């Protein structure tokens, strides 16, 4: 999963002029400081909820809205990919939906004929099928960027080419194309945490916390929610054209938050905004007042420091510390200190849990 430190400028393939900033509240002051805002991304704990915030778009507006369904690396999809490889097909090149459906049908009908060796190959070589796992955050960012037409934002050749390539695709094919994009996958995977252990993926149970990202974007005077788990963009109604479109999104986000129990804090709201350093530099070029020039220069220097800080945080977050931890554990065990430390930590944990239950 990506956090805001993964979304700093320059990390997405060729995108210029954009950065992601975290919002700590829905207050106007927070939003005004970050104008212009090109899209909002809301992270929340997913719960089963069939109630839609608006109507799913099914008319010709789909031609103007870039929306992609989220692809899950299911066993059936692996079978489709395996079948396609065996027959020399490239799924990204299958523009005809009928052909894709036919492929799925053939795989479904012949599933029983897949041998043990094939099943083992599917499970052991998932990475070679070139499908992005846990792409929810990446898809949310792209949902904003690929629908943004602001002069400050440049998608760059890679995303422009991808957008044009997918223009005639439906939502399912766009999701599959996104998950098969080499450029997007490489950027996405470059932010994956290094791990010492590989865990088998499993479906979340009803007791597990599952988190999800959705995007909010203004298009032609209307506000849309882009949720890769839904069948299409959700029309949330009219919004202001220009900077104040966020006023239409705030009550919708607040309503979603209100559905949860009091004390629930697992939310995160982020805004894709114009690159602040570039914005301040443009403003500085048109200012003569010494005090204002000094203020803008201070803001520019703060953005430079912030960018360096994010880069360091990303390096630390992605570094694999587990070999060091394992070596420390071996040394502690060799010196006879590991078990006593474990027992002490266990007692503290039990004591903490006991106090928590009494409250």
C-alpha cells in the first residue's frame, strides 16, 4: 500500500507539476492553503455497504471520464493469463471484449483439465504474469491524474500514451491494461517494502480490517467518485467550476466518516495539488514587495527541505531491516538474553491488555 510519501513529485512516470498533500481536517483553512486542488483521495476502512452516494454513470459521459475497474489477482485470472500465454495472446492487445469473454469462458470450461503441474506453476510463478498487486492507492492517484486537464499538470509521454491507448476500452479492460502496464508496475513495485518472508495471500475474513482508496474529481461542473470496486463512476451532483469544487466533496466525505463508530480514526484524506515549489516560484516572479518576496522564498525553501525529508523517509521505509533484526535476535539468543527479554515483553503486553479491558 502506498502512503503520501510514495506520491512525491517525480515518482510517477513522467508526471510533472503535481504533488500529494495530507489533509488533517475538513476545515476551509486547510483546503484554501492548498489551492488549486485537482482531486481528493480518501482512505478508509472498508465495510460492506450497498448504498451508493449517487448514480452510476452509464451514458456518453463515460467517453470523457477515465475510469478503470480494480483487478484482483484471482485464481481464475491466473488461469486466463496462463491460457493466453499458451496460445500466444497478449491480454492488453485484446480490445474486443467478446474475445476476452470467450477466453474466460474457455478457461472456465476447461478448468478441470488443468493438470497438477499447471496449478503448481500458477501458484509458484505469480510474479511473471505481470499483474500489479495491491494497486488500490496507485489506481486512486491515476484516477485523478488521468482526469485532470489543468495547465499546471503534465502527464508526460508514458501516461499520455497509456491514456490514449485505453480510450476505447471499457472499465474492465482499462483495469486489466493498467495492471499490465510495465511502466506503472515498475513505479508501483519500486515502493514495495522489502520483506524477509513471503506470505500466502488470503481473502480477508469478516474480522479483518480492509482498507480502500477512492478518488473525488470535478469534471465539467459535476463531482464524481471513482471507486475501482464499483461498476462505473458515481455522479455526486453539481459542483463549482474552479477552485471551490471541493465544497461539494466535503459533506460527502463527512457523511462517509459519520457511518463509523465514534472513536474510529482509520481515515486519511489526501489532495493532489499543484507542485508547491513551482507555484511559489511563479508567484515570486510576479511580486515586487520585499516582505512578500521573503515570505515566498521561505515557502520555497521549506518545500525543498520537505522533499528531501520525504526522500529519506522513503529510503528508510523501503529498506529491509529484517536481516539486521534476525542477526540481533541470534546474538541475544547466543548470550542467553532473548528468552528473558521475551518474557518481560510478554508480561508488559498482558498488563497493558488487562488495563485496556478494565477501562
